[in-house]
C-alpha cells in the first residue's frame, strides 16, 4: 500500500518513517511512503510562497488553491493506481478504527496536510477529497494527524504485525469493538501487586472467560458509549 503525503514540512516525518513497526514495514516494502513538498508547486519559484491572506479579512493565512491542486494532480499522475485523497482538517469526519480498516483495503492514499488557517475552499471543490479529523481539537497542522492515520492503517496491512491475531484482539478492532482486557507479564508479583491467579492457572477456558468479563467491565467503566 502506498501513501503520498503532501505537506509544507516533509522533514517532520524523518524519524517517524525509520523507527519501529513502520520503519520495518517500509524496509520490507509492505508499504511505500512518499513525501511531497507543496512549495515545489508554488507559482513564484523564487520565494515559493504558498499562502496568502483570506479575502474578506480575518486572522491568519490560507494555503492557496493553485499549488495544492497542481501538487495533488502531479502526485496522482505518478502511478496508474488511483488514489483516495484525504484532506486533514478538524472539520472533517472523525477518524476511527472502522475508517482505518476501510483505508487499509485501498491501494493508495494521498494525505493532504494543512497549516495556518487551512486551505482555500476551492481545494475541496476541485479535488473533492474526503475530509478527515483525528479528534475534536486543533493541531498546528495536518502532519501529526497524517502520522496518526498512517500508524493506524499500516498495522492492518497483512504481514506488518508479527501476530495477526493482535489486530483482532486490539481495542476497537474487528471482532472486538470494546476495550481490551488487562495484560500482565513477569514478574508475578511487584510491590504487593500480583498477577491474577486465573492467568497462571493454565485453564484456557477460565482465562478466556475472565478476559471477556474484564473487557465488559472496563468498557462499562470507561466507555459505556461503546456497549
Ligand atoms: N489539522 C488541525 N487539526 C486537525 C485535526 N484535529 N484533525 C485533522 N487535521 C487537523
């Protein structure tokens, strides 16, 4: 699966793309992540501005329509596989696990990262992207939101996780729309806090039952809206 990130700050992704599970997935060519600098499409090639003041007044600057549309069109043309275009904005549809699962079955995603006060409305009118928000808060730009989406989607690409079952057990995921049960590893006891006996019993039926109960309890306590 290929991701194309359109951004004013491509270097922000440097460390992110080389570390951990994502770094490995890229190394193993399970995913390809390309970065594109919007400034490369600025009409003024000397100072390369891509933002301007809003017509009608108001605070801040907007990203202009011309470099954005040209950049996305150029990125689309790099591959014959058509891409879904996602525009990151706090005004978009809220990202969640079913959306991650839906994105993971597409072959190619273009992630359009805003800065300042966002994009000229005509970006949306012309490109008709899917507008996505990662939560009800305002970030300094779409880059962190793009990382978040890539993180959630890449885990779902077959072969990326060592153990595919963890995708199914994870909180919110297919087969489990509730919160995950608590887990423990060695030591068995630390500062008077012990691992529940049932997990040491070797009784798989009892363990499964306990985990199911914990899932219900935890979800009821913390996120009853999911029940
Ligand atoms: N850009 C700024 N805030 C954002 C948010 N909450 N989600 C997606 N993109 C954003």
